[in-house]
C-alpha cells in the first residue's frame, strides 16, 4: 500500500485504543493535543465514527491517530483478518470483581503481544508455528486429570514436583510474557491461534506460588478448551488440570500420609512450590483429610492472616524464550533498535520498554 493510500482499519483503531486503556474521548483529546498548536479539534464523535468505519482515517488524521495511540501508522492500517490480529477466543484466570474495561484492555494487549511475538520470531528465524502442544478432548471418559497426565507424558516430565512450569511450557514452544496487567484481579490470560504457538500473558503482581498455579490453569484451558463454553465448568476443569499437573496424585498422595497441619503445609509448600491453600485442597480431594479437618485448618489459616498472605515465599518463575528472540535480533544479527521494533510493529520507545530494558533473561517488563 502506497503511503498516500494508507487508511486505518476500524477494528485496529478499537484494539489500539483498548490496549492503551483509553476511552474515545481520551483519544479525541490526545489527537487534538497532537495537532500543531492544537489547531485541529477532534471530537469524541469523530473517533466513534472512525471506529465504526463510517469515515476514512488517512493522511494527516492518520498521523494524529498514530501519535495519540502510540503505534506506527502502518500498524493501524493492517487488515486484522488477513494478519490475524483479532482478539478471538481468550482464556483468563480472573476474579469476579474485575471490570469489563480492564478485561477488554488486557485482551487487546494479548492480541497485540501475540502479533508482536510472531513478528519477532519470524525475523529471528524461529517460526511460532512449530511447537509441541496438542489438544485433549474432554468427554465422559477423558477427564481434566487425564489431560494433565497426558501432557506430562508427552513432554517427558519426571514424576514429582514441576521444577519450572513456565520453562516446561517454553520447552514445548509456548510463548510466555510476564507484565503488569494493571489489576490485582487478573492473574493470567492465554490464547492459542490457529497457525501459531500458544501465548500466555502473566500478571507480575501475583506471588510465585499463585503464579505457578495460574500458569498451569491457563495451560489446561489451552489444551482442553477450543470453544467458549460454560464458564464455571471450564474453570473447574482448568483447576483440576492444574492440580494434577502440579501435584500428581500418584506422587503427592504419600506426602499427606503422616499429618496435615500448618507446619506440614509450609514444608510441602517449599517442596511442591504451590500455595498452602492449594495443598490443603489437594489433600481433601485425595481423601487425605476429612471435610472437618479441612475446615479446621482453613479457619486456623484465616485467623493467622494466611488467606491473604501466606508464609514461605516462592520465587517467581521467569520466561526466557522471548528474551532469547530479542537477543538473537539485537546481539547476534546486529539489528538496530528501530529495525527490531519494526519487526514487532512497535515504536522504538515502546520496544525498548517492553522487550529490552532491564534483565533480558526475565521479560518482567511493564506494559
């Protein structure tokens, strides 16, 4: 498309705005400020019509839009259907109190992150279409626990605790990014596109033990759920998958044989690197404690404040695969920052902040 013919795609305008957490009025104000000396006054109505496709955004207005949203104007002109930028089916582990606005922002960020990673991987010669994930259909005979066991077998995982959940997912070709999702009510979101590897966006606000369970929960969604379904049922299945994946019944049952009290739960938390609450629930599900014993220990944990903040800190796991892609482009292939940013369809300053700053081995960068 020639520069003079560039036109913004309405759906891209919506996703770009939502990814920044902006309202239509916010965009209009930012466009007005971006014009020379505020000479062009943009209204919320203009933004609404642009997003609905009722008017064409090109030339000077496209420049203002790109500046206001902080994305290259070429990115706003991509056809989302052709380039696979749409939101599609997204799984997430969230609390009921999370607002719709925050969820839409994170879903848009996930869609753009998936697109950015595909561009980086392609430039690095590491296509995201190559991975070791397979679907497991859940039915009357195959349960979520069966799915977890099948994944562990297919990935040749040793019995017992999972040393590094994120590492296991990356070892199978999954892409994991840890960022501040701007809310304490959302732990993770994930998506598996038709022709690319699964992508997980993990909230860096969650403690290490909860993060591990959330990642395993999302893995369960990715493996088992290909269509939107009954929310509560899919959530229960993902929780059951995560429990079996992180604490296989065949391996952990003996750990509950002696006793289940707070000192024992702390000891097991260090070994299995999941929360005391998850361990206690697992003991109940496996019949190692009675309902009365479970309730008694739960009350004791609540009285000590452990329901809000447990003792025994578990270090947060760090993804490495994305950082390796960036290292390949910048250090091995010698791309300039601007060139690498272009591969990810980002402005250089955004690329620097998201994918370069700080420790490249962690990817723990805020969006």
